[in-house]
C-alpha cells in the first residue's frame, strides 16, 4: 500500500517546488515594487500605458498618473505592471 503513495508524494513535492515556490517569489517581488512606488516614478500599467506617478492617495490604494503635460488619470495601485527607467524609447504618433 505504501508503494502507491510514495510516487504521489514525490509528484506533489515536485509540483510544489517547480510551480508554487517561483510564483511566490514573483508575487513578493511585485508586492515590493508596488509598495515602493513614489512620486515621479515612470511606470507601465497593465494596459500598457506609460506615465509618471503624479500623486499617491492618502490610503495608498489609488495613484494618479501623469501622461504628457495636462493629462492626469487615477488608477488603482494594483493596475501598475512595472516601474521602468528613462531608457524606454519614446515613440512618436504618426498620422493614419
């Protein structure tokens, strides 16, 4: 009977170390990135919009991103995908 459970335990252990542990590391890194946001950071949203952090609400759940000179849009903090440096190439809008 134990001969049947040993392979199942090994498969569950492999699944845990190959799937769950790396996912937890990525989630911890993302949480640290989101908690470390500060004003004037250049960020990319989940939707692909690139802007600068203009304001962070007092409760920390909402941030306002600045796009260009006069456009400010509020976002949930969880909508931030990554913080990018200034080395991201600027694209020019081309007429259709």
